[in-house]
C-alpha cells in the first residue's frame, strides 16, 4: 500500500474544468433548500479524516461558522458547515488523490457508528445497509436508495435537488466508504462488483477509479455500487451483539432527528443546547417554559410520535456518549460531566443500562481496536482470501482477537 504525500492532495494543474456552478455555490444552494434543517447538528465523520490528511489548511473552514479554526474539527457540526467544508475541499484539493487515499489507507474514513457496524455487524448485508442508511441520514441533500436487480444488489446515490460538481465528488467519496465495507468482508474477492460514476471518462480520475479494483461504468441518473446479491449473506465471524447494538443506537438517534417533525425540532434543539452548553440533563418543565408550551401539550405531541421527552433525552445522551468516550483526551469524569451526570456512580449505572458494559471496559475495547487498525498489517493481509495485488492494497479491516 502506497502512502499519500499531503502536498500531493493540493489541487493539480490538470484537474477537471470548473463546472457552471462552483462547489461553494452548490453548497449554498443546498443549504437554502434544506431550510431550518441546515442548522441541525450531525456527528463529524469523514471530514475529520480528510482534514487530517490535508494537514488542516486555513481554507478548510472558510465561509463556515468555524472560519479561522486550525486543527481538528469539533465532534459535531451543523449540516451547513458540513456541506461547506466538503465544498471547500472539492474546490481547493485534489479530490481524486483523496479518493485514492480513502481506498488504500489502513483505516477507512467512516464515522464511528459506520466503523463499528462494519467491524462487528452480523453479516455484510446488515453492515453495508447501515453504512448506506448513515450516509442518507447525515446528508439530507442526498438520496440513498437500495434496490435489487435480478441477482444484483445496488446502492444508488442521487442529489435531492439539481446539483453539480459538489454532488459528483461527494458521491465518489461515498462510494469509497461502501467499497471499504465490502472489502472488510470480501478482501480482494471483488469480481462481480461494479462502480457507476459520472467521473468514468475523466482522465484525472483514472488512478482513483483503478483503486476500486472492480469494473467501472458510466453512471446514468445515479452514481451507484452494484454487487451480487448472494454476498449479502456473508457472515462476520467477529460479530459482537453489544457493539452492533451501540452502532444501531447511534444511527437510530441520527435518523430520529431527520424524521422529526417541525414541531419537535425546537424541542430537540433545546435538549442539545442544554447538554452542550449547560452540561445538564434538561427537564420537561424547563423545555415547556423555553418553548412557551404546556408540559401536557409536549407530552401529547410526543406520544403521537410514539416517543417521550425522557426517551429523546436518553437517545441524545446515548448517541453522544460513545463519541465522547472515543476522545481519549477526556477523562471518564469529563465524559460524565458532559452528559449531565452529577456523579460517577450514576454515570456508570446508566452506561451499563445503555451498552451492557462499563465505560472503562468499552474504552479499552475501542483502544484495542484502534491499535489493531494501525499496527496489525500482517494479520490483515492473512485474513484476505488471496495475496494478490488487490489484497495488499485494500486488505480487510482488522478485528481485535476476542
């Protein structure tokens, strides 16, 4: 596997011509179409990886609420900042070199939930479907569809509105995440897989497209990945029900935000604000006073959505618990404080109720996984069905010994 020089990620003179609407203009158009949803926050995922590979350039956060920031991105971003940062990368970096890096670096550029799903899901179908659902939930300007064609399974990506270069670049990056999910199960056995992309005929894209190690075809109305349906049933010998439940919970929390009605969005915003800024568990009476509503009205409204105020609060705390735990610069007490717990014993009890294990044990398991991801290259290669060139370039993601 070759390394990628950070300097090579900068825009090359031979990059494809600028389309009629720039990526930044695409982003502003999408933000306008998203309306109030553009202000809602989502976990920072692939952008954290891309920013690190680019060495946190000054232009990365230009035009966002994080303008002037140098260094790692926060754990959560507004949807508006997320798409603007992606547009900055498309405008200022060589997206094809980045795509090649996403396909060949040891650790996939997935979100935490996506990585957990791929490493510890029950089978390929469950894992890749969760990654696809996560892409759709995180990016409300993108439509992600799964469908079957005879004996083939396809994941297709379409823009929610007419878009230009920004969408096609995003779609190519998304296809790399789906490809890596398959490689985790299949190794170099990718015969029968096909990538359909609008970059098919662009000369500058050919090296990146070759790194997919499968057939490449021009896209029709959608960029897509297609593979034999029989692959869906391939079991994961490292399936971990506990970790899988954690990944499902994080995705459910994200999807609940997407599906929330306009009436409940201000309520979720209040919950997030109390946890983020006040570091305390919000109370129903406080939410009612903040929104100028009666507690009874809120309870009835949430009941019609088959949820409750307590459930919304717990979903939010549970979803952010793992992201905080993954940040090793935070002590367990820092994590407890950020989640609004007044003492460590109540934090431990709630954490065990959520995930079936202690915070310390889960952090240790995550550390072992990351150590394996970065240091266990020889065993990664041995997990592949063969030792061909594809296996060396895109070895399976490692699993810690259990």
